[in-house]
C-alpha cells in the first residue's frame, strides 16, 4: 500500500509504507514549515501510536522544539489545546476510522485547524526534498507532559453557554472502540449527569470491531442499549471527532442527523447566525435553520474546507454529515464531545428522548454510491454533462458538481485517492433519489 498524502495529512499501513523514516521526515518538514514555538502532539490510542509518538517527539526535539505531549487524546483535544495556547502547531497521530493496520499524522496550524491545500503542498515539498531546518544546538529540544489535557477539554465543553449539566440525566452506553474516547467521553457524560456503561472503553487501542462508526459495525452497541435499558448509545471513531447516536430502542438515528441536531441545539439556546456544512451533507439542517431565521452555506468536502468557510462567514455552527460537529464557541474542529453536550442539552431542554427528536426532524432519503472511472480524463466530461443534464437546478461547481432543487439534491465528485466518482443524492422519497443516481449513471455509461 502506498503512502496516502492528502489535505487530511498522511496515513498508510504499518510495516511497509509508514516507516520510522517517513514519520521523522514529515515531522521534521512540519517543524521546518512553522515559525519558532512549541508543538503539541497527541495520539489516538492505537498501539502503533506509541512508537510513532516517540519518533515524532525525537524528530521535533532535534529541530530544537519544545514538544507538549498529551499522550492518548482525541484529535479535537489536540486541536483545542493548540488553538488555546501559545503553540505554533500540533500533530495528531491517527488514521481516523481506518482499520488497525493503519496509522498516520494530521498536521495542525497555530489556530488548531488542519493545514490547507497550499500549506500541505509546501510541507510535502520540504519532506520530499528533505530540505529540513534542524537546530544548531540540539540540546535545547524539550518535552513537556500535559497531564490535564482531557480535563481542559471537558471544562471547555461544560463551560459553553446553554449546556445543561448535573442532576440525574439517564443512562448511556458508550462504544469508544477502545481508543482515544475511552476515558474522556464517559467522564464528560458523568459530568453532564449521566450514568455510563462502558462497552468498548478500555483504552488499549485494540478495536473490538471495524472502527468506522457505521450502523453495521455497531450492532453490539444497539444490543447493549436494549439490554441495559439505556436512554441512548454513543459511538465515536478512534480519534473521537465523529459522533454516532443510538436511541433508547437501540436503533441508530443516522449519522446525518448528528450535525443537524447540534445546530438545532445551538439555535434553541438563542444563538443566531449562519451554519456551514459540506455539499454532501443532508438538507435537514437547512429546514431546521429556517424557522430560527438562520440559513446554511456549503463548502467542499473536507474539514479544513468547512472550517475556512465558517471563518470567512463568521458561522456559529457547522460540520459534516459523517457525524462531525464544529462549534467555534469551543474551537474550530470536528468534536464528538461538543456534539454530545449540545444534543443531550437539547434533549433535556425539550424533555424529549433522542427518538422523539429524531422523529421530529424533516424526512429525507439519502443514497450514497460510487462508480469506477478507469479513465481519469472522462471525469471532467461527465461533470460537464451533469451540468447540462441538470440545468433546471441550482448548480455549484466548487466541489465536483452539486445540483440542488427545492426539496432534493445530487452531488457528483471525483475521489482524490481512488479511480472512482462518488455520487450522493437526497430526496423526500427513496425512488426520487434513485432516479437522480440513475441519470448520472446513464451519463457515465454514455460513450458518445
């Protein structure tokens, strides 16, 4: 497996691509890119993250850096500590939702936000040329162990305006896939007033199931919710930036509802302003924002793209339909802990179960699919045809082609890492979404 380097950092399989040399080169390139100052480092709990952290810390010390080591913490904790300190950057050692044989590095600027495309290009050029800036006095690199990073994160979340905490809130089952959310998520929930049942929270980094928090991978969570008579189930991915929720019936409410419910919570607390999501996120959030006098803007897929649009528009809430909530009042990054606090507060403000909230949301059907495109030169041809075929829609070409009507939309975009085109459609009824998909498929198959 070759090394995958993208706007989300780098990741690869262990043993052949993610070698100590590769890790050290990219950490050193990152230091070379940044101005003088401390760098924050955390890892998501995978066992391989221990040696990778050793290599990263050693490389940064060789650059004369002070390295603030957080040990096992969620990526959003690394982001928050970086943003709210004098650090000039941060590194989260994680492969996100990839399987156990993967790991990688996510690079953050001083604002706690992932590097953008231009910054990534510069970092990779430095790494490939090995044009490093090392310290002339390598005795001055230092390590500072930050032992209260998780509590700092929890305190920041609990301190947000409108968060309902304390008392007896109910019972929650937590599946943190034994990774970085293992201790911090239950601790937050207990501070919010919940009784917590730990399902996969031992902190070993040994995944009990496939780590991507999809419904099919979380059957044991649904069963545990039912068996324990819990009020809800919570699942996060290995680096705990994505949030998936199960209701008291042990049924997943759908990850697309996470950011929509978080937005509703923010608006219900009296906050007003713009929301920003990516082009592939459900329009449920548009319907939720409208009664509060707010509206929704969209950005290209990718956390950094959403964050930059949020910053430009001074948005009050945002995120991605994969379960990522971004709330600038806390920090500019997808954060499952923020999502938990907002959505449980909405439940308590409304005296409603999660199932009640989910049932009250606008009803749409979304279909996600992909089509192989062996000839990359055909991608633009197909995108151009989509623009003409859907000429009656409101069209954006910021990220592939996004075509929106009053109650439905379709998004067609090429993958950055695979020879495929991703196509997502949403409509009030499934057959309407399927019709949109079929029209794109016909354009792909037309060789004229």
